[in-house]
């Protein structure tokens, strides 16, 4: 069976997974929202964050509001006018980003370990 070019598995195989948090079948938080909140933190502006991520302000605002409603907490402080105009993350948002980042990292580590457990023997048969 080694002659059937499965030895091309030497091109490293690796698992891929997407992980997000839902409530009653609706997205609460995931990679897209993480990127949005990180961009808001970086730019200090919902509009600039949306532009950076190639999305409309309306789409960004919709994601923010949906996340706040589903979590039952405020994640952004919006300031209008003056030297502090723009948006900044609440302490709850900062904690959410940190927790999700750690959760995602550990989830990826677990997926990699499971992949190795179930596929290393299979892959090694063809090397």
C-alpha cells in the first residue's frame, strides 16, 4: 500500500478547528468578535476598527450590541465629543478577550494532542 503515493503525507498534516461561544444557538463570541474588539482597543474607534476589518460600521455595531445583549453586560464605553471621543473597552470586555484567548489556545493544544493520538500511527505507516 505504500506505493499508492500516500507517502505524500510527508507534507505535514495538521488539524484545523474553529471555536466560538454560543447561547441558545446564537453566536456570543468567537474569532471575528475577538478581532473586532482588539481593533477597537487599538484604534479607539468603532468606525476605524470596522474599516480596518473591511466591514461596515453598522455590521460592527450589530455584532457589538448582540454580544452585549447575549452576555447581559456592557463591553464598550462610547465617548462623544471632546478629547476622549471614541470607544474603549470596559474591564469586562478586557477580561472576556483574555479568557477567550486562553480558552482558544488551550482548545487548539487539546485538538493537536487528540490529532496526534489518533493519526500519528496512521501517518507513520506510510512514511
